[in-house]
């Protein structure tokens, strides 16, 4: 198992409403407008064209972006 050093912080936080990954400095989610975020998430999916993506449809994603697959609230 890979050891993680103390003080490591993921480069993004995840919106708890739509799972979009945003920079830590963002006060609100640009996708859904939520102000609740979590640093506890895993897995990443990047959706380029939600209209044509079967995965986006399955996950309920309607806008392009980088999304967390799992949130650990």
C-alpha cells in the first residue's frame, strides 16, 4: 500500500450535490450553485460530451466536467 505523507491535500474538493470537482478556492459549485463540499472522495470521470456519453447518462451528469465517482461524506 502506498503511504501518504501528512499534510497531503487532494487538488480538488467535490460538490456534495452534483459531485463536480472544483478547486479548493471556489466558494460555490459552478455547475449547480451548491456551497457544500467534501474533501473525502475517490475516483474521477471526465465527461466531455454528456449528450453522447452513456456513462454520463448512467451517472445523471448533464454538464461537461471532472466528477468524483464516490463521495465519502
